[in-house]
C-alpha cells in the first residue's frame, strides 16, 4: 500500500484531486506545497516585504549614517574621533557595558535557575518583574535610580557614610546599565534550562558525579551558547543606552560622560557630521565586539554539540 501511495503521489496530476483517506492517499498538490518551500503560497510577497522592512528599518539608517560620515574629510574625521573627550567617553562606555554584562551573566544565570528549577509562592510575580525594564521608559528608570542613589537618596545616604558616592560617578552608570540590560540574559537562559533533559543529570548522579561536577560538566556546557547570546544582546543594549544614564551619570567630561551623551551634545550644537563620526566609530566597534561574541557562541555551540 505504501508503494502504491508513492506511485499515486508521483503521477497524481491526471488523477482525482480529492484525497482518498481510506487508502492513506492525499492530494498531490497539497503534499508538494508542504514539502517545497519555493512554492509556498505568498512566499515571494512575504519575502519581498521582509527585505523591504529590513532594508527600511535596519540597513537604510546605517547607509545614511555612513553617507553623513563620509562628508567629512579624513583629517576632520580623525580630529573628531581622536579628541580626548571622545576617546574617554568611548572607553567609559565599553568599560561600564562590560562590567554590567559580567554582573548580569552571573546574577541573570542565577535568577533563571531559580525561576526554572524551584517552585515558590509569587513565582509568577517575580517572573513578570524580569520584564519590567523592557516596559519601563528609560527616562523613568533614570529618575528612579538617581533618586535612590543620590547623596540624599534612600541608598545613597547609607553609602555616603562609608565615603562611597554612586550617583554622578561611573558606578551609577554601571548600575543603570545593569538595570536596563539584565532581562536579556535571563530570557536567553530560561528556555534552554527549561528544555534541559533531567535524565542526563540523573545519569551523571548514578555514575557518582558530584553536584559541582554535574554543574560544571553537564549543565553549564549546555548553557554556554545561551549565556553568550544573552550577554551579547545585553552588551549591545548597554553600549547604546542613553535615557537611563543621563539622570545618574552627571555628564562630567572625562569622568562620567559616555559616548551617547557626546553624540547628543554634538547634535545640540547642530554638528551633524561630528555626531555621525562618533556614532559611526561606535557602530564599528560595537559590530566588532558582537562579531567576536557571535563567533565565540558558534564555537561553543559546535564544540559542545559535537561531543
């Protein structure tokens, strides 16, 4: 019967187009559509709309940024990006973004573990709070953080007793970046932990592996690609963050001024080419960092899945 069904599917163009369910035979056209992506209904239209949307929303802004940058001569471009204030702001942006990413990887992995592996009252509330930085306007987040960590704020006054100042310092920038980017790590790790087969851990336990060994040799290798992916998204968000930082950073040149603030200050004086030059340099550096992160993620994924 299976062989007859295959013959029917192969030569059914001249046969009855209606399915014969009693014999396990279905319409050939339907089967062709299911097994051929090239003839999916609306494929050309949907693919064209996809390219149009990506080109309009992603590629075109980058092209316009590039065109605005090349209006500068090489001497003017280098004079702009080699300015001491610009270099200090870019270095501070990357430094604080990396610190925020490391902190988020540690605590984001822990939070994802708790949400997946444990059952407790209020779990749904905690899970919903993870997405709060996504929904909260960044300006509101900046005002809240500044009010908490200002010298007379709820937390800031206690830190002042030990001579530690958070608001209007790089520490405040790091806290703001941690706040806005930590959901990326949690949401990247959660589904992987959810799908992790518990039988593998049980097998390792029966073979005499300790909990630390299971964590190091079984669980973490499966989580590495998700951790790197979440860290990459969080790093990208931190590098471009502006709204939550301006209220707590203080915008002190060479101290607490990040690259997005430099760009905005140039736009305020209508220096479009200067702002484009700094933005283009930030784009190149961010692209390089994300490329290396994706390369690392690909290597880890290939290395551990091949074992």
